[in-house]
């Protein structure tokens, strides 16, 4: 196939892959290339200056792997999934030429055309895949990925169009080509055909799109898809072609490329006008500005901004330029390129071309005039010989005779250096100069030598040089006193959250989406920005109110197209050991040596050498020594790129090997992390093997109160059940998973959540289908929790009846305990306090006998839950001391078993008990601890409840306005959990706070709402307090009629309390009525009514209610 190119390998690239790039110049100076490498000995390496034994050993090991490196780098090692930019070139009018030209003439024309096209593509590091008659298909980003593959493809397209237009058609005219370019995900690497007809194939829609775009291009032009346009930003000038209708495609946005853009900053060109505000770099910016102030005072400075790709080096430079906009400065920008490492003075040449505003179509005379105009306008006063020297450097022919004798190359270089230094001196004489050097790690040797002189000589000039570096090479010039090294670290999580918020313009993302962005971008600003933008553009979110919500199921986030090439380039630089990275990526972000060795088909020594390469290239970090070493990918997204490059079939094979290896060799790992085995079996497509492990993982996480993880594991298991054929086995798996899911959902979403209801409802259906009464009992109990907290007490009553019937039929004391518990909590809220306490006490005894079963299924410890309710029963029944002791016992049990959800529950019931006792300080302490736990573990329901008690306590402690505001916010959060239970009680507290603030009307409105809700739901446990509070509010309203109504409310409260056996609420209502009666002159009646109820109490005589009653009796 004529025109096909062979990949050129470079010694510098090989050394960079080893992390030994500091030896590159040494190797070049000694004429060592990849052909010489296999013949080197340890003595040779020592002779050329490799003194470190470790470096020599590493080099010799890598030389041993060189044949594999050459094979892998020269051609693709395997079929892969990857993002490619594809070019399709077509010769215009080839059919007409075939009619007009003799076959031999046509052959020569086609040879010239093919050679020209292939040459331009190869020059810009593309790969000619195939010739299709007069068409040429080329890939950019394969077999070696490049972070600027799309840019190089567009540049190559322009070069091809230009070069072909200069070829003779052989029929009295010139040739013309059309070029189409598109970027997208493909499968590449297959070899199709036989023998000499074999050709590399790429599958996917991208090659078809490139071909279709070529068809709509005008002769001599380049048309690109929007996917490519997004990657190249404003590096080129375009004409928008609008939405094109192409055969086989939905309407496609397309662009015609006009030429190279005139950009001062590559960063700005790629990001356009929508640059994200700088976040988390204020200290670094302040330091750079301080160096600017020194430089402005004629104490020249150099700041080396050092950091990994995407860390924000260029963004910091842009921020500096933005801050200096108001000052009169001269900006000189140099940009280095990985494609011009051996092009002398490339950054200086490209800067001069930009500054002189050269256009591609400019003739030599025009360019010379522009150059002379530039140097004349700047008043630089350069000599004619200096101008001619710069013209020669820029490739501009001149006819001026030189006044200098013929110079040697060294003399010419010295004069060029003096010319550039003189330019800098003249610019500095006019005012402060900001010189920006982007990507200095790609400086060619001659430019480096010139910058060495610039850095040395600017110390007395008003010049600040800001250079950005990647950690591929040690930063230069650090020995100078006027040079500052500024290393940029990754952003802490709080600042990443701020960055995401800036990108979303303040609109909150769903927690699970934000968490995945934080986890996968790990504080690298560019990764954060691109992944967040990709999420916003992916159509998985919809905007509502002030936030985004998921529009459906939350998929795994794909690597943004803007990052794909640069991530793959890091892997492709290590071509011979890339497969080890890919297998490690299948294991996970972190993998250990033993497991990798069990999976990979490679001798131990080769594996160790390969891992050394990955570590040296900083693709992975190593902890410990082999075989006990553990490896971690430096970036989560690099791991993702390695993984996603594998074909799905190959991934499945590897996952199956990994899972079986873990089962066979690492039993302790299986016990501690069953989700690892589950994930690998699941990704291998072996659902029946994966599901039991997901179930084990979910139960294990729930037992550790890792509820979010438990939910994720159990839902993963549920997803895998869909791969099983319908039948009893699938139903049993699903039933176990749904029951396991209920408890963690209750903990995180709240008892009343729709998600918890759905899990228990489906479990009920499956248990009835499978005729499993034990599972049915558990499902009904879960639904009982849901409807109970929603205050749907009628539904709970029917569930209690069925659970009691099932328990009686089973004869199982544990199931009877579960039925007793559900009956107990229901009867409490119906105001049946003694019956409730008796059932709860019986349930607690059986629960302690059974152990921790209850917490596994429902997410709460049975004995803790029973004691919490029993304490509230005891307080209502008139035992304030015993109730407190029971509540504290429950909290002690919860702390003993280290179960955070049970601790939060116990603290909330304790805080509420203190609120019953009117002890705000103690209530505040318990509520604050509960809130902290709930915030940490995302217990939304109990967190909102604790906030309400806290707000009440704050208001009662003298900060009334703050407490009222917090109470309103807490009530909104509580209702957001879908809870209806205790709403009347909370509204009663709010009404009391309005009374305390002197706002009777507001309080009455709230109390009326509370009574109406309680009547509708049958939640009568707080009815006594609601009637008493309404009476107090009526008294605040004043007037004789109001007093009569208040008296009636107090009387009603007393009657309800007597019927419920609620002695403490009855005492409180009796005290309120006695005060009213005393105020109306009915002191004897007041005393006669109060004495009997007060006399009922045998404990808690020093609690606030009893102290107030005793004082009132003394006054009466």
C-alpha cells in the first residue's frame, strides 16, 4: 500500500517512559538511538555518565524489554476501544482524469497525490490506514494516542488541501482535494483481508461521518464535525455550516476550517470565552503578583509554575494576566510543542509569526514587510543584518546583501541570541515586560540555551518570566536567587465543591452525582471542570427550582471527550507494558501484586519489570515490596481510560479470571470485601455467581452502618437479577435483596421514604409468590414502619393484624416479638400508653434473646427501639425518673454495639424526652450529638427531627428569634422526608414558641392545623398537649369569651388525659386550668381539682412539672 507510514520511535520518548528523561541529551550527544540500545552494556552506561547503580539497572532491564517496546510502539498490540480523530481525503474529479489521461500518466498523477497526502499526514503524526482508490483514510491518536490528536488532524487536513492544490493534474490544471474529519469512539486494530491485502479496520460511526463530511466539502477545503470542533476550540478559524443532513445520520453540526487562528494563549483558545473562575489558588496568585511587583521595580524575576497536567498552571497564568490588564505592560508569550522538540527556536519563531500577524497565504514579500513593520513599530532599531537573520530564521527569502562576512553556524546562533536579547532589552526600556513560557518541559535544546541566557541577564530588568512545567523533567534555573519554584497541588475537596458550584452557576447537583465527580477527578481542576460540563451536557439531569435532579437512573459517568486523548497518551507512552496497566485497571483503582500475578500471563521477572516501568512513569504508585506490594493508579480517570480501552469481550474474560483467583487464593479478602468478587463476577456476565456476593456485601455494609454502600451493593445485586431467567431462583435472590435494602433505605431516606416502601412492597409480593411466611412477616413489618411514620395509622392497624396472625401461626417467639413491636409503636401513637408499654416490654425481651437480627433487617436494634418508645410511654404514664433511666439504658446499648443509626434513634428519643420534661439544656446536648451523627451518616429523618428539638431548645434558652427561624427550617426538612408522624406534636411546639413571642394569632393558626392533622390521622398521643396549648393561646388573646374557650380546652385536655392514663400531661393541663380558675377567683375549686392528680406521683417530685404544681398548690 503506497503512502503507508512507519511509526518513528524516539530515544527521548523511551527515556521519558522510564522516568529517566534527564539523560536524553547525554544519549543524543553520544549518538545513542534505539538501534544502538540493545548493544549497550553496564560499562557503556557508566562511561557516558550514568553513575547511579539504580539507573543503570533500570536501563538494562528496559533494554531487555526493547523488542516488545518496538513491536508495540510500531504497530497496535491488540484490538482496542478508543477515541480517534479520523480523516477522509478524496481527490476531486478523479473519474474525469481517468478518462482524459493515459493510464501511465494517471498512475504518475495518483502516485504524486498519494505520496503527498501520506507525507503530510505522517509529518503531523497521523497514521495512514488505507487507500480507497482516490480516497485516503487516516487516523490521529492511533497506534499512539496524543493529547492534541484532533488539533494535529485539522492541521494535517489544511496541509493536505494546500499541498494537493499545488500538484499538476497532468491535464493542464491543478489537483484539488476534499477533506472530512470527525472524532469519536471506535474499535480499532482489526486486520481484515489476507496476505498483502490485509488492512487495518476501524468500526463505529465516526469513519462514516468523516467520509460523509468529505462529500459535502468544497474542493480544496476541510470540513470537520462538531465533535472535533469542541476539541480544538479557537485554535483555528471556522465558518459554521449549520446543521447538515447526511445520509445515515441525524442532522449533524459541521464547520469549514479557514486556517490557523491567531491566538496568544493556547489555554484561552481551547477554553474560549467561558473560562471557569479561578478557585483555590489565591495564595499562589498573591505570590506571583509579589514577584511582579519586584520585577516592576527593575529586579527581574522568574516564577516556575510546576505541576501535573490539568492542575491549573495555565489558568493561574491567565489570572495573573487578568490582574495586570489595567497596567501598561508588554506581554510576550511563548508556547512550546511536543511535536517540535527538535525544531530549533520553535517557540521564538512561532511568537514572532504571531506578533507580525503572518497569514498562511502571505507571500514572502508580504511576510518580510510585516516583519520589518513589526520591528520598526516597536522602535527596536535592529540592524539590517539582524532583521535579515530573523527573516532567515522565519524562512523568509531576502535579496539584501549582508554586511557581515560568511558566518559559521555557531556564529549565526550567537548573533541570533544577541538579537533576541537586544529585543528584550529594548522592550524592557519602554516599560515592564511579562514574558510567559507555556509548557517549558517541551523546550527544544536551542531555545533552552537561549532562555538560560535570558534568565541570567534579566535580573536588572523590569521583566517577569512565568514558565509552566510538567514534572516530566526537573525544573531548570532553580539555582538562581531570583527564581521562585511554585508547585501546584491538587485542590482540597471543599474547593472542588466550590469549583463545581461555579461551573453549575450555583445550581446544586444531586449528591450521588457530586460524589462521583469528586471521587473521579480527585482535586485536579481540569478534570473537575470537564467532567462536570460533560454531566451537564449528558441529558441525565433536569433543572428544577434551584437545583438539578436526576432525570432517570444514574449511569456511570463516561470520560469526557476533551480528556480522552491526553489520558490515553499517558498509557500509550508505555506501550509494551500497557497490558499490565489494563489488567490492573480491571482489578480496580487499587490492585495488589499477588492478585495481578495470578491473573496476568507473564513470568515473575517480566511482571516486576513492567510494574517498575509503570511506577517510574508515575502512572501508578507503589506501597510496600513485592510480592506484598500494592499499586494505586495516580488518577482515577487514567484507570478508567485503561479499562475502557479494552474490548468488552476481553474485559469479561479478565473479570472472570480475577473473580476466580480471589475465591481460590484470598479467602480473607472474600470475607472482608465480598463486593470485590461480586463486581468481577458481575462484569464477567456471571450473574448467578455475582448476586450472592452482592447480598453478602450489602448485609456486611449495613451491619457497619455504611448504609450508602449497602444500598449500592444491594441495588447492584438487583440489577444482576435481570440477567437471570424468570423462576423461583431469581425470585428468591430478589426477595433477599429487597429485604436487605429496606433497612439502609430507612436509615438514609427516612422511614416514610418511597424507596423504602417500594423495597418492602416488592418483598411482600415475592414472599407471597414463594409462599414464604417468614419473609412475608419481615416485609409486612417493614411496610408497617413506612406507613407508621407517614401517619397512615389505619393501614398500620391492618398490617398489625396480619403480622400477629403470622406470628401466632409460626409459633416463632422472634416473629411474635416483631408483631409486638409493631403493635406497641402503633398503640403509643393512638394514645394507648399502658398497652403500648406492655407489648414493647415483651418485644424487647424476645429481641435481646434473638440478638442483632432486627438491626440487620430493618436497620435498628430491637432492644434500643423498644426502650426508646417505652421511655416515652413511662413519661406519659407518670414515671419521669424511670422513663429517663430507660432512655439512657437504650442509649448505652446502642453505644455498646456501636450502631450509629441506633445511637441516633436513642439520642433523638432522649432529646424529645428532655423536651417533655422542659429541660432545654439537656435536650440541646442530646439533639446536637444526634445531628452530628446524622450529618455524618446521612440519616435524613432523624437529622431533621434532631434539628427541631435543637431549635426548640435554643428558643427556650432565650434566643427566641433564632429558635423560631431554625424551627421553621427544620420542619421543612422533616416534611421533605415524607414523614407525617409527630407533625401535630411539632406544630404544637411551634405554636408554643409563637405564644412565647406574644403572637397569639400565629400560634392559634398553627395549633388549629395541628389538631386537624391529628384528627385526620388518628394520632392522638399528643392531643392533651394540643388542647392545653390552644387554651394557653386563647388566654393570651384575652377577653372573657377567650377565657371561657380556654377553660373548655383545658377541661377537654384533662378528660382525654384521664382516658389515656397520661398522668403527666393531665397534671400539666390541670395546672393550667387551676391557674385560670384562681385568676377568676375560684381558688378552692382549683385546689380541689389539682390535689388528686398531684397525689398520684411517687417519683420525679423535683422535675419541673411537679415543682410548678406544688408551688401552685402552696399559693392556693
